[in-house]
C-alpha cells in the first residue's frame, strides 16, 4: 500500500531498520481496527522521514483526510535537538496541509515504543485513546476521560498504566467540541499546536495518544556515530554559551516580572539548549523541590506566554492564564486577544471559550516564525525556510535548528554512519525544498 514514492534519491543499504523502528501503523477509528504495514525501503530512500514521509503517507489516504504522526531518522538519537515528532494534517483553520512540532520526550518515546509512523483516519463512534508500548498498539475506550482537562487525562493514563514517564498527547474540552481554538497538549504543557491539531483530534473523537518506549535503535556504525554526536554536542554548547530559558528564545520580549516566578530552565530530551522556563506561582520559586503537587507550569509555549504579557498581564497572571488555557486545551495566542484585563474575568472567559465551538480567524501571528502557512508557528526565533524544513524531515527541533543552523556536512555524515544512507548536501536541500509549497 505504501510502496510507491518518488524515484529514489538516497542510497539505502540493508538492513532497513537502522535508525528506524517498526513500520507504518494504520488506525481506522471508524471501524476500530489497527493494521501494521511495512515501511517501504523505497519510501525511506526517497523521503527519509518526518514531514516529507508524512506527506507521502497523507497522499496515499488523502480521500480519508488522515492525521499522520511521524518521526525523523534522527529522532531519539544522540544528535542534539533530535527529539522531534511531526503531526501532519489538514488544518481546520487554514484547510491546507500543515505540520505541527511535537517535542519534549513524546517523539523519543513514540519511536522507542516501536512506532516511527502512525496514520489515523475516520471518526470513532465513541471517545478513544491510543496506547502504544512494546511494539503493541491498543485502541481503548476513553468515555470516562471525555470532558476531562488535559492534566487530569495525563494523570489518569499514567496511573492506569503505572508509569509516570508515559508521554501523552491529549485534548481538553475545547478540542472535544471541535472548535479551531482547541489545542493538542503534550503532557501538561502547551507547546507546538497552533494550527488546530486539537480540533482535528476532537473531530475524530481521539482523546489522547499515549506512548512509552522501552526499545532501542540499531545503528550501523556505533563508534563513528558516537564520535560525530559528541563533537556536535560540544560545538553546540560552545555556540550556545550560557543561553537558557525563555529569555534566550525571545530576547527582545518584555518578560516583565518573570523573576517573581522563575524557578528553573529545562530542555527537551537530548537537547543542549534549555530554552523552556518553569514558572512557580503556587509556592515561592526559591523552593528547590516541589512541595505542592502542582506548583506552577512549564513555559514551553513561549509565544503563548508572551502574548498574554502583551495583553497587559504580569508574569504571575500570564502564568496562571497559561495553566488555565493548557488544562482546557486552548491555544493561548488566539485566546489572548479575547480576554478581559482582569485576571479572574480572563480565566472565566477561557472557560467560556472552552465550552463553545469556538473558531479563530486564522493561524495566530507569531513574530519571527518561519513559514507559518506551512509550519505551526512554534519557533519565534526565525531560521531559513530550508533549514526549518530539513529539521522537520530529520527530526530536529525547529527552535534548535533556527538557533544553530542545519549544517549539511554533519547531517550527511551522521546519516551515513547511523543508517548507511549515502546522500549529499545538495540532495538534502532538494528534499527540504520539496515540502515548501
């Protein structure tokens, strides 16, 4: 079914499983059926992975308007920034095919669970969630989760499966109603979805996708791969220097009194750049541990947080609004313009937005975002369009790619060492250009 593709551009040597895990999981939500298709060698050799391969899978089932989630060949490797999974869908906001970055550790766990690509289509009769683990895919009822917020959903799945490291992509009440303001949330944090992925999941009656990876990736030349990665990590750390936190991602933004809530900075899985900041507002940020179960929120969605600051709230108020929006599964940039200036009234407005089939006028404007007509404007720090496209193909975070650039010589070497894929900078550039419409 998935064997056809463009003529091969990259030379792929056996075995095909180097840097990849499993095949293509096809989930028919309407029939409640799951199939596993082999990942075609021709498809890999022509499209590599990530957004490029997602597009090929989307095209195969375009009459069913699928949702495709895929990883890049470098996702879950030691390559810095290699934590990206990509959701490819027809945006309910723009009606065009767009790509959403899924970061934190979701892409890593997805791949190590044995699933590099997932194609979902149809609409389930009742709410369901997809549970991926140990090369097993279970489509389970989610009736009791329907109506719950994203934090409760994540907690419920982790408690039911007995593992706090499970990564969960879920929707809240806003997404369940199918409104385009609905946002898909990774674990407890608003992140990359600004194009209606949450709304699309709601239309499909897909409450959540959960994954836990206990597998490992096969590497063609482990010693050479390790040497290349160590060298690249050192280069990245030298270039990044002391940069960390939301201030390093959006240096021109007025973060107001963020010192009043700033607790620590953190990075996604395997990334040397801790560009996310944890805001503690339910207990003093000077408390090293977390005395409360819910002490605050991770500011992973920097544009969302800054949009609330720009609306007139201080860092404490904006953090509380980020928590409320994330729990409800509401995209904060789109919501910010509709909020009154009083904090309690603004929280009430978010609850109102979540209870209605709310639409938005378009993809939210994020200053500095590259090609927001194609890539969800998660990265506010620019970057060349071809670099960002290549990052979405290889499995590299677009924020990291924009900050560090995508050096073709390194990626040519790492693909050859890791997977015995022979390519060139020109071929990678051509593939990146192919997904920029």
